[in-house]
């Protein structure tokens, strides 16, 4: 009899879990707000971000020149700068005040200043300089202007050194120009592009944030529909913690298993972003990330009291989470407090692990720290979800008993 009772309880638990799963699926696809966060945003946001940064790098940054030297050497320098793909000289100014005014009016984003003694100092064997002033409100403008001028100055340095040396052979010219030969190789981002650097991190973060918003909105709706403002509806199938957590979690996992394939695999292929990781490693790594994100969102949703609250709490956290992940801002420069604080979020380990596998060709063993951390988070947030839902079940029962007593007292009167 005890065995039959145990088996019966398991069967009832499985039936209740699939009942909750089915009801959650229906509520997701009937709620336009949840559908926007679960389907529309994951479909559209990656495309918008990728389209914005599709050019990868900034080209032909407008720059102005103040050439006080007016020599053949300074003109050659400026001609070579203008010939680079990074900078386009739009005007020659008579002085710095005129150049500053153009910078202020956003007619240019950089100033190239050549001093009066530029050519004289070079011809007399002395060191000279070229000054660059950039609009630092856009770091990519600064990068383009700096790289163009650096490349031209190195090229002209080579020619000047060879002309001064008075060599007689080509080999001597090569040694004079480059005593130590160097080669610049951009690893994992050969185009030095912004999209290849930022978009993979944004794609991973979109999964966590849309889950937070969608599950939060669903929780707010459930509270608004509940007479006692509880998260658990008054239903005989909702009387076990595990069946509720697993039923809801299975619903979200099935939806986001498909969404994740689109975000992490299809979008990078559409925009020809770097993808050198092994597909099997990516799938195995994404599994704990999805589970951790789902139970993290379910735990956080306990704070949502109405549909609008989730927008106020979660929507403005995306940029800070991207910064403290250590991708858009160097991890070594993040204060320890914020570094440890970032460990609370699955996105921190998900972003770093995904970038290492997808963009740098790492194996699952080489991202062992992030992989283990995600499984640990999945376990911790699963337990926390069970705890908060157990508390909700007890609160729901308490409210039902209280309401029953009130109705009984009212009937006796």
C-alpha cells in the first residue's frame, strides 16, 4: 500500500507539473506583453544592434588642419594622413581658434596641428612633433585620428632615417628603418571592429534581460489576477513546490531553447561575426546559462507586485551589467566590490564564457571556471526559487483559510 501511495504521488506530481507547464505556455502566448519580451525583443534587438554596428569601424573621420609650417614636408605628411581610410581632412584653418570653433560646431572631430618649425627641425637633424586634438565624446573618433597619424608618422620616420643614414644597399636601408622588425596581428578580432567586440556580449545579455522582464511581467499579471495578490493561483494542481517550479521552468526553457539558437547562432551568421567555437561546446555551455537565468528570473520575480514594476526594476540594469561583466570595460580595472557583485548575475559568467568559446576558440575545459560557476548558480537559484515559491504556497493557504473564516463568521451572523 505504501509503494502504491508513493507511486500515485509521483504520478500526481508529474501530472500537476505538466498541467502547470501547459497553463504557463497558454498564459505566455495569450499575454501580448510577455510575448513581446519573449519573442519580439529577442528577435528584433539583436538585429537592431548588429545593423547599427554593421560597418565595424569608423572611417573618414572629419578632421581640420592648422599647418603653420606650410612646407613641402608638412604637405606630404597631411596628404598621407588624408589618404588613409580613417581620416578625411575637411578644412585648413588659419589658427587654433578657428579650428576649435569647427570642433565645437561638430564640423570636425579632430585637429591636426603642425608647428612652424616642423620642417626646419627635421632638416637640421632635430626631433619635431605633430599635435593632435580630438573630440573625446566619441572614443572611436579618437582611435581613428590617432591610428592614422601614428601610421603616417612611422612611415615618414622610416624614410627620414634612411635618407640621413646614407646607406649604399637596400639591406642596409631595411636594417636602418627597422632594427627590430615587428608584425602587428589582431587576434580574435582581425578587423578591429566594434561589432565583433561588443555584439556577442550583448547577445548573451539579451537572453537574461528578456527572461527577467518576461517572467517578471508574468508574475505581476498573476498577482493582479489573484484575489489575495498572491503569486500562486487558487488551484488544486498548485499545491507542491517542485511541481510548480519545474512546470514553470520547463515552459521557459522550451521557449528559450529555440530563442537562444536564433540569438547565439543565427544572428552572428547573418552579420558574418566571428564564430570559431565548436558547436557542441556552445550547446553544453548554453545549457547551464539558460537554467541559471530562468531560476534567477523566477527568484527575482517574487518582488514584482504588478505588471509595470518589472520595467522599473530590470530594464535599466542592462548597461551596468554589461560594464561589470568585464567585456566593455576591462575586468582588471573593475573595483573588487563590483567584481564580486557581478558574480550574482548569470550574465557575467555567460558573457565571458561565450566570448571565449565563440570568438576565441576555447574548449569547454578552458572555460571551466565560468562553466562550473553557471552550474553552481543554477543550483543556488533553483533552491532559492523553491524557497520563495514554498513561502508563496504557505501565504496562499493562509489567505484561503483566513477568507474561509471570514465567510463562515459572516454566514453565522
